[in-house]
C-alpha cells in the first residue's frame, strides 16, 4: 500500500507541476492568444497552425480545448473554425513529451530555487515565471521519482497482473490507458508515466505506444466536460475532438509494431522513442484529416443532429 500511495502522490505532484507550468504560461501569453485565436482561424490550415502554437506554449491540449470550447460557447468562434485547432492541439502536445524525454535532472534544483524566489515577487510577469520554473522542476522530479518507484511497484501482485494483461492483451492496455487518462485528465501525465516505466525496463516500447494511443482518447474527457451546458456548437466541438482521436488511435493499432521499429531506428533512448512515436502518430493523423476538415465538420453536424450552422 505504501508504494501505491507513493504512486498516487507522484501523479498528484505531476499534475500540480503541469498546472503551475500552465498557469505561468497562460498568465504571460494566454489572453493575447485568445485575441489572436479569434482573428486567424479562417481556414483549417490556419487553425491547425494556431492550435500547434497555442498547445506548445500552454503545454496542454486540454487547456487549449477548454479555451476553444469557451470561445465557441461565447459565439466568438464557430464550430467549423475549431476543426483545424483540434488537429493542431494533437500535434502541439507532443512537444512536451519530446522535451521530457531528455535527462533534465541537473536543472531541477536551480529551477526550483529560482522559481520559488520569483514567486515572492508581486510583479505579474516575474511571478508567472516563478510558476513556470517551479512547475517544470516538479514535473522533472516526478518523472525521475516514477523511474525509482517503477521497480518496487512491479513487485506487487496487483501491479504484476495489470502489467501482464497490458503486455499480453493490447486492448486491455488500450482501455486501461483511456480510463486512467480520463481520471487524471492529462495525456501528458499518462504518457510521461509510461516513459518512466519504459526507462526502468518494466515493459517494451510496443506497450508504451498502446498507452500513448489510449491517452490520446482519454484526454478528450476534459473538452467534453467543458462543453456541458455550453450550447450545441460547443458540444459539436467536443464530439469532433473525440471522433478524431478515437478513429486515429484505433486505426494505428495494427501498425504498432511498425511504429515501434521506426521509432527505434531514430534513437537508442527508449523514452525518446516513445516521444517520437507520439509525434509521428499525431502528425500523420492530423495531416491525413486536414484536406477533409470541412467535410469532417459536416459529418459531425449530420451525426450529432445539428441541422445548420
């Protein structure tokens, strides 16, 4: 029970770090990005570029989806304008994983001390920088702690059974990842945990990719919750996000061995291999859908009962 408690605590720490990082970044640039978003989403490709940039800056596809749903609910954006943004958020969120795949242990203490110092200032920009540095230090610390915890955690009977099922049954791992990601509402945290377990040699890259694919679906819960009571166009935006991620993830399942082999050919670092696999999956899915973004929007409207927009 001690190790389970530590695992839950580390998940909480990771989420805290992501929240602080997001708060700092949003305070610095979020309001300006909302205004920018209103002006430059006239075509799907523009929307995708904006989605990539916003998600890379805010380090959270869920945060961008909540902002997007909110702007749709406020009738600042229309549903068709959001398709490109959704495609972009799926790509932008992979930047975080690429960054976390490197060994950044040496910056934990400097970032933490600097961040805590900056939090004492009243100036908004300096204080926001404090949130960013402290949040990032917490995230890296949690990642390293997950690596340490992975080995003793796998000695528990329950965890061994779960890992056995995940390794031997793809769809169990897939569904387990969807469920856990929906609970913690962060695909980055879920995939980050998988990266730590990969680094500790607990399971192979193929299992890590299954978890990453499931996390891409589980993260849709945030946008769906944000759309409740926000109007029909906001609901359509959430449904579009779900459909894109579900179809994309399921379509890639047969290609997991090939994706793993290609990622392994790019780098010897297993954490970076999973990060690369995430980039490849999200970029391929988004680029394939982009030419049909308008038709996809019409499909969502027909499927979910919206007659006209």
